[in-house]
C-alpha cells in the first residue's frame, strides 16, 4: 500500500468491526527534523521563525553540511520556497497500525488542487449535435389568419419529421420583455373578467416534483443507492438522516461531495492541502461568491459522510468501487482487479439492491405533488435555482444552450447527481379561469379584448382553436381538458416532458408565450414502432414493472440511443413567439432551459380520424382506456353532419368511410356472438357523452355491445375476452349479450349520412 493509503488508514481508529468510526482528521505527528524543516509546524507550536534568528545561525555554524530527513539543509528547508517544494509524503510519521486496512487504494497522490480539464464531447454528445432540425415556416398575416387550413397546406412538407415550427408573424419583432409583459397582462385581465382581481398573483397553481435523476434509472441509479445505503448506516448509528443539508439555498448533493473528496485523495488530503474550495465549486457546484461554503461543506462531510466512507472502504470494497463508478470513468489498475477477485460478495447493506419498498415505488413510479405557487413566486424560485445550479451571478448569457443540454442528459443518463425541480404542468385553463391569450368576457356580449387582439393572434387563440374552421371535434360535448380546453405549462430549469404521444394520437400545438427556450426532440410516426422497441431494450426491467410506461410521461432516455439505432430524430430549441405543431403518433420529449410560460391544446383535422381508430386498437394491447370512443365519436359526427355542423364534402366523406367500417364490424360481431351466447337484450344507445361501458380486461370502450356472465355477474367483457370470465362453471351458454341500439337503427343512420354527402356534393 502507498503512503497515501497508509495515511488514510491511520486516520481510522479501531472501533467496532461492523460499524467502524473515523475521528476528525488531526495533525500528523512528524519527527523533530521534519518539524524544523516545516515553517508551518514551527508556527503551530507558537514559535515564529522570525523570533529566533540566533538559534538558526547557531545551528548553521554547528552543522553547516548536515541535512534533515528531507534531504535539504535546515535553512533551505525553512525558506518559503522550500515550503512550496516540500512534499508531505516524504516525511516520517509515527503510524498506528489500524485494526483493518483496505485491500487497495485508488485515491490520487497529488498534493494540490487538480486542474479540472475542459469537458470533451462524449460520443453521445456528438450524436446529439448530429440530430437535424425540423422545418420552420413563416406564414404571412393572411395565411396566419386560418390556422387549420395552413397546417393542412404544410402537412406534406412537415409530417415526415413528426413536427414543425410556425412563427407568429405579429410578435416576431417583440422583445422578450414585451412578450412577458403581454402574457402577464392577459393573465390579469382574464382573472378580472371572471370576477377576480387584476393581480397576476391570483393565478395559483400546484406543481409536480420531478426528480430528474430518476427519469431513467428510477431508484437504481448511483445517487439513489448511495443515499439509500447512507440512510441505513446512519440509522444503525442512531443518527438518522431526516432532511438533506442546504448550502447557499441549495440542497447539498452528498453523492457528488463523496466523489469530489475521494477523487481529490480522501478527507485527510483534502483538509491538509486545502482542497475544500475546489470540491465545493467543481463537485458540489456551489457558487464561489459564497465564501463560507467550503467550511459548511466540510462540516457536513464530517457529520454525515466521513465514517460512512471509511466503512465502505474497509468493509464494503465492492460497493465502494461501484459508487466511484470506476467501470465508466476510471481505468481500474491490474493490482486492484486481482484484489477484487479475492474479495467476497457483499450483501450486508440491505439497500445495495432494490428493497421491496423501492420495487413497489418503481412499479407505481410517478411525480409527487409539489408546492403551490403564484406566477411571481415561481419565477423568483426558477431564476434563483438556475443561477445556483450553474454557479454564476451574471445573466443567462453565461451558460449556453449546449451546456444546459449536456448537463441535463448527463443527470438523466448517469443518475449521479441529485436534481429535483418543480413543473407547473397540465394547469387547466378552465380551472384557473385565465389564459395567456385574451378570453371573451362571459358577463358581456362584447368581446372587445379578444377582437382587439385578433390581429395579434390571428386564429391561433388556443381557447377557440378546437372550434375553428376545419376542426372535426366541434361536436364533442365532453369536457376533455387538453382537447377542448388548453393547458398552461409553467416551467423552470430542467422541467421535463418525457417521451409520449398525444392521447388518441391527436395533433397538438404548443405556444411559448415568454421566458427561456424549450428543447424538443421528436420521432415521426413512421418510426414509432422502432422507437418503442429501442425503449424496451433500454429499460426492460422498468417495462416489466410498468407495461403502460410509454403512456405515463415519466420516463426519459437520451435521443442518442435512437440515433445509434438509425431511427430518425429531429430537434428544435423553441423560442418565445414560436408554435410547435406535433403530428399524429409522433413521440416527443424535451425540457425547459429556465423559467417559461407556455400553453398547449390538442386539435384534429379530417386526416386525424383514421388515427383515432388506430389508437383504440393499440390501447387494447397495453391495456389503456381511450379518451374518445371511436364509435361514439363517429356516431356523434354523423348526427352533427345531419344538423349542418360539418358541410365540407371532404370531411363528410371521411365520416362515411370510417363509420361504414365500424358498423360493418359491429354487425359481424353481433352475428358471431348471437350464435354462441345463451341470452341477449337490446338497450337504447347511450344518451350522455362519455357514458360508455369498458371491457374489464383491455379497457376497450364497448359502445355498441358487451358481454356479461349470468352466473357470477362479472364485470363487462368485450368479444375478444369473453373466455376470461372468473366463473368456475363458465360456459358460453351462460353469457348474456347486451346490445346498445338495434342494427337496423345504425344502418338507417348510415344511410342518412350518405344521402347528406350526396347533397353536399351537388351544391
């Protein structure tokens, strides 16, 4: 073992073999000649070298050629230049043999703060930079006035990339301050219109807590496992960790603190050579402006980590190496590899592997409910967090978008930093009674505010987009948040929306009102199956625990994995004033670069209707319930067409084609089931929207028919799962078929729709 290993071992006092404790590092005992050679040790004894010049002269006359144990004359050794050249590893120390010594030492031997090298782009970073950008369109004010018509115009050019960007021509020249002021003004005016005050502070919203380091690895990442083992150790020592320490208004990352101290040589070297400031800035990411941070960090290390780290090195070497992540960042010496072969497996820490509680958390993984904020209070928090995270005090120009993206994917992929943020996502405009767009005053027939802003927003006011010309969801009476009414999204640094598609493969539009940019990554629908395969390959254990993983918006993987598999991915850094349009079944993900305010809503054009039926079939395999029942939607569209809601022949033609398929499938289903079941009955079609029966097995909407067991009175089942009845005496003859609406009634409605189409074509 090297001298650094022996010094670190000597700092461990002999205590209980199960939980060894390490006292605070003390000054090493050196020989008298070494004490004379070091001005620091002389001054520590209370005697200044300047106070005894006669003694030094006498020593020189007595032994002018005598050297100290360091190989230098006392005079030279006592000079300031010699003090700088002096290496503490050459001094003789009285070392007390510890009761147990680590089998190896991986700590570096440098004696001053290492120079942090400039981060070199990793292969994954190079792949991220190679991702192409999606197309961006600049409509004229006339084209901008009809949003859905313009989207249909650019669809052949943009759908192959999965999404596109549309620039609002009216706000393109606005300053960031003007965009933010406009958003706050609209929020205040909308609150006032609905009987509230005119203060933006009245917009309160509940956030979600997002642990960024869990988005991929869940509770199996190194930072989670390190904290888990630390909690077990401290609990056994009767000093449980109840809260995380806070330094400079920021949670202290204990795992990064551990890495910093170990990679700088251990506690004794970091203290002796004054490396705490280096560890504090470069590993704990505390701003250098906070002058007392290194002292506070040192205090917390001694209180929480010192004994734990020594216990790892002495009693749990495999776990110690695992936490150092030597397999990914450091080449393990051959001597250490030979030593590891002889070490036994270590299972003494119950939390080294996922405990039963953590497995249950993984199975039901989701975001915790965060705090309640106002716009102003959240903005203050977001700006402060970003400044503390990147340890700078200037404006946003101090950190580039590339640096933010590199840091984000490092945390997601490595899970070696504790990063937790808030996200005000899915804030329903109807619930908070305000929007970033002007809203008509419900107490007045006049809509001057909305009309005055018509030139500003064109037809892109998301509160009215679902009812715009060309929309095919005008007849939907259900209150579906996100489809009929928009959502607000108030984000901060690293607030994330994980990989997902829109419900029922809807289109979506996301408008960034103001604030920091938002990063987007999108995979087009043409490669959605390949995307799902790569996702399952990357996270097989998580998929086994959560079959609905792709629909829960809680899992993130780097797009670099998709690029390696040659799956097309496109990106864009959305700026305020830009609209992101995602096409049906396009997987998309991203994150915010700081405080920002966005608004989003789903919409549908005529080409979306086949995607509705496809989504319902895909959801049966998961299983997952559908937001819209395809049968209910098409039946409602047919009735709305007969009432004059839809008058375009192209739209009505699509209704006729899809309704024909649905009715024909239902007719064949009923004929097949009637030949098997023992009983049947016919009920009227559901009169209230959304009141459909779901199959217990696949959650499919059984709008036209479902099956019940007459013996066990089981829950409804679809025709595909009638054999899954839990009744022990199950026989097909004991099944009861419940039909909603007669087949003749459905055929008559279809005939009327065809006549309406012929009438529209003649006009």
